[in-house]
C-alpha cells in the first residue's frame, strides 16, 4: 500500500511541475490569442514525456523496495548417543594423534590434553620410557587413547623406525606392548636434468642432502666443475635403496651407482668396498674416482700468485715462488690434499702458522700463513679433505691467503702441473665381483634413461623418478608383550 501511494504522489507532483513549465513556455513564446505549429509540437513533446515518466516511476519505486523478510523457524536436533564401544571404553575408538612442535615438551602436551601430571610421571617410571619420551624431536608422533571418561588409557610412540611401543595403564601398573612395523626396501633409480639449479632438481627427483653432497663432493668432483661446466639440459641418474613403511618413505641410503652426462659426455661412479676397507667410488673400469691428491685444497678461492720467479710482495726482491697462492677470506677452511700423516703443525718463520703433511713415497705438501690450525697434532693421520687449518695472513704476508707447496723427495713442483701418482685399481676377484655389480646398476640406469630421455632433444623432460622394486625381507607385524 505504501508503494502504491508513493507512486501516485510522485505522478501528481510531476504533472504539476509539467503544467507549470508548459504555462511558462506558453507565456514566454506564445503570441496573444494564437498557437503556432512549433508550439503545438512542443506541447505534444512535453505531454509524451510526462506520460512515459508517469508509467515508469511507479515500477521503479516498487523495484527498489527491500525484499520482504520471510519468517523462519529453528528446530532442535538430537545428537546420536555415544557408541557402546566408547561408553564401554573399548580400545581403538578414541585415539588422539599429536605431532611434537619445536620446543614443545612432553609436560606441555599432557597439559594441553588435560591429562594429569601424575599420570605422565607414572608412565615415565616405566623402564626405557623416560629416555625415549624426554628426547622427542619435532615432528615425532604420539598417540593418546583417551576414552569418553577423559582418563588416559594407552600412550603410543615409535621407539625406532621398525618398532612401536604402547604403554597401557592397568590398575597400578604399566603394561608395555612392542609392535614390529612392516617395512620394504626398494632399489630405485632417481633421475633428473640440471635445470636452473642442480640442488633443487636433485631434491625434486628424490635425492637427500647427503646424496647430493656425495655426487658433487665425492663422485664427480675430479671430473666436473659444478660451478661452470653444467648446462640446464645436462642430466644425472643415481641408484639408491629406499626404505618404506606403511606407504611412507622413511630413509634413503647412500648412492650405489651414479651417472652424469655433461655436454653429451658420460661420467659414472660406483660404490664398492675393498676387503677390510671403507666404501669408496670407482669408475666402470675399477679405478678409484678419489685421486691421491686434490689439485686445489681450498674451495671457492682465487689464485693470486702462480708458481715461478717473482718479486716478493714484502721483501721487494726477485726470488723463486715455490708454491701457489690462493686468496680467500680469513677463516676459510683448508683441506688436506690427500691421505697423510701430520709431519709438522705450528709456527715456521716467514710461513707463519704452517702445516706439513707426509703422504708417503716421498710426497709432501705444505700449507702456510694460517690464521689458526685445525684439530690436528703432529704424528696424527688425516684423510683427504680433512680440515687442517684456516686461511689467515700470518708470517710474511700482505693479505689473507693460502700458500700451498707440493714437494717430491724434497724438490718443489708446480701443484697445478705436476703428474699425480694414480691410485691403485681393483684387480683379480675384486674386479670380477665389481664388474657384476656395475653391470646390474648400469642396466637399471639405462632402462630408466631410455624411457625418460628417449626424445630429450625434441622435448625437454621434467625431473622424473622411476622405481625398480627389489623385494626385501619384511618385519613380521606381530606384537610382543613385555
């Protein structure tokens, strides 16, 4: 009713204004007693406009009215009753899983769940529980069996990747149940292209940080310069063993075999242990990839002075420079160029803090101007790559750098051009066993690469993981009670 009344009022006011305008126009332009044709046209126009607006305005008025609010009702719904198993405190119906957050303690977890501290202490008194539960790492999962009554019935945690422990509160005692979890081990080939970042591509393909370090710092460090040689289309493939538990990857083993294709040239390495020795990497022909000596015992440094005659920067006289200088920031680690015995470690005149290593067979190396020594002492045996000191500017030095010398039977040689003695290759029965091992690994890699990179020149391939399962004994899923 209001909308109809409002529309009629607007119509009436509009007509009144229209009549006023028409009268004004007539008085201004109409000669006395006579209308011209133009006046008739104006009058007709005003009349038509008035009729149109009078028709539209009421409809528009109705359109802008707010919609009517329809009444609604609220109904009370009855929730279903708790299951009989919950009411009867049946185990397995009320597990609450909690992931440990960084910095979170066991006491804080119990408090959040509303479990009394006395219950926690009662569990910790059980043999072995305190050592496991008070050293929880972030991400560890705990299970709490909390029935409707709110009293903790069972606490569950993983003692190790293969065993789960359940501590059940029974009367005044604690009952321990150990469950062996089923695991499977698979030998897989992880493959990918370098792309924009080798590290990112390798992680995407499934390699761990330890796998990547082994690939760049052990297997291919002597043949590939990872700072300048790589291109986006270069590819890598590695063979590793992965351990899975209930559909979840829990560990990845060391690289058993690896290939790296750089500028269409294939490099390969295979893990093998000599009798009584540690595992190391070999070429397909059975030659160790690890060289007896590292050409450059300091990473990411700039060569500031070569081997040969030069003017001494401090003394100002021409004299023989018997080593190579590498400029680097103070504190940069210096590595042993090869396996050796520490012949000297201390201060040596113009050399400043110095380390001399004896590699056997008349080969020695000297490292000078160190800011400080590593954790070594004279007579100690060190392996290749061990940090023996840190870059400094002690002795006759104008700035932080490493002075590195290479000597054969006491005669100085240029470390950049001297022919290094080759490592001892595998032979006899060792070589035969090694070749069988490498043949299997290469077959796996070739099968995978033939699938992934069959059309690599026509269409770049994304990083891909292909797994070749190898059956492994699985742990029995039986529970042992203690």
